[in-house]
C-alpha cells in the first residue's frame, strides 16, 4: 500500500499571555522524527500552531511560514538529531535559532502533548526565559563532524585489534606479552604471515622489526602454540576489518585536511609568523599524518601548540569543539564552567546542594 504524504495541518492555538514580551517575534518548535510542531505569536496568524512533516520540502515551507509571520528568533528542543536539518535551514535563512536543553523546558506535569510543548517553548522564549546551548558556526560544525567520525573509526579499529589479540590468546600465542602493540610493524607482519598459512615460529619470528625491544628468541617462544583453523579464521576476518578501517581513516584524514585548508583560505592572515614547534615528536599512531600546525595557525591567528600538553591534533580537536569566536562566553570563568571544570558553588540553606 502506498503511503500517503502528510501535509501541514492546523492545530488550535493557545490563549494569550499577560507576561511582558522580551522577544515579541519568537517562535517555538517541538522537533520529532516525522513531524515538527511550530507555534508563533497568536497575533501573527489565524492558526498560530501548525504541524509540518519532516521532509525537506516541508521544512522549507515551515521556514517560509515563519518569515511570513515576522518571526526573527526560534527556540527548539534538542531531541536526538531530528533538529539538525531544520536548524541548518533556519540558520541559512538568517533566523536566530537557539537550541535548548530538554531538562530546562519541562512543562507542568500532566497534559503533555506536542502542541503544548511547542507553545510552551514559544511562551518561554518570548518572555526571555530560555538560554540556548552552544553550537559553533556551520564551517566549524562540519569540522567537528569529521573529527567525531574519525574518533568512531579509531575506536572501531581498536575493537578489531582486541579481537585479534583474543584469537591469538585462544591459540596460546602470547604475542601481546612480548610486544607492546600487536598492531605495530612487527605484530601486523606476524599476523599477516599467520593468516597466509605460516605456523612455524622460527619463520614467523623473521618478521621482527629491528626497532622491536623483544628478542627473536622471546618471539619464537610466544608463537609456539596451537594454530587451530577456527581461530585463524577469526584472526583473518578481524585483520581484514582492521585494514578496512585503516583505509577509511586515510580517506577521512584527506577530507579533514581539505576542510582545514578551506578554513585557512577563508581566514585573515595571522599577524605573527608561525613560531618554531615546542617539541619535535612524530605523530602518534592514531593521529593524522598531514601538517596541522600551519593551517591551524592561519585559522586562529595564534599557535595553540605552544600551550603545555596541547599538540597539533589536540589543538585541532579543540578548535572543532569551540570554534574561533570566544565572544560566545562573556569571561574566562564562563568558559571554564562550560567545560565543566568549575566546581558547583550553588548554596541553598547554607549547604551545597
């Protein structure tokens, strides 16, 4: 049966409020997976509450309706990821969009409906009782999406390393005892040889890299075990998945590098030249291999790697989370509190809650 496409429907409005309007052009949106409920000021439309499906065309019509009603600022609840497409559309239209925490907009217990939720958001926002969550600019949000996805790839690859280690232990191949990392040059060389059918410990030990701290005799002793076919098969499967994630990581790093170069090209030239690095260490195994310091210096105008314990990759991750506009926090104390690094000093009845 063909599913009928739903259109925007009109929902009865609410009674006018007697509170002073700090944001008279405010709207409230309750976001859902299939339908978004929108409330505008009662005097802007004969039907101030409407429901729109979540399809892109309907989201554009929603934005058109808000513009026709004279709405300039919108409050929406952060429900899952359903709010993101609508947020980006409204932001591109020039509307001020604030994303509020669901715990901060709890309605009166009972009588909870989507209609009441969007009206409650509109009511609170119009009288200035809502505070928006932090969200960086669109370009920084894209960089953040790339880096968070990269972290997921690294974690998934690490999962398959652990499963390879488990398969080795089940064959009593104690490779993890003599090697600090079985995904290093020596470890992967030995694993690939085992998957290829080699079971002679003396031959496998020839894969030892000259930088390996373990001796060849130790590796031979560790590789003396029971090469059961079912465990070798599991080892092979997880090695293939590990290699697949490494290819995905390489592609992700290329996308990150291109995006960072784009950001650097759009930024103003820095006032001071890039200083010499504080340390000359090689990137760690899970860090990108491209030059991060130069474009990052062009984007921010400063060298964040001069801060203790902040390397190029951590500086890039920091930029992706907070952006370059530090005016979003009035003082450094507000910024510290947003990072959850400030203690809770709220006192009620002479005691900390």
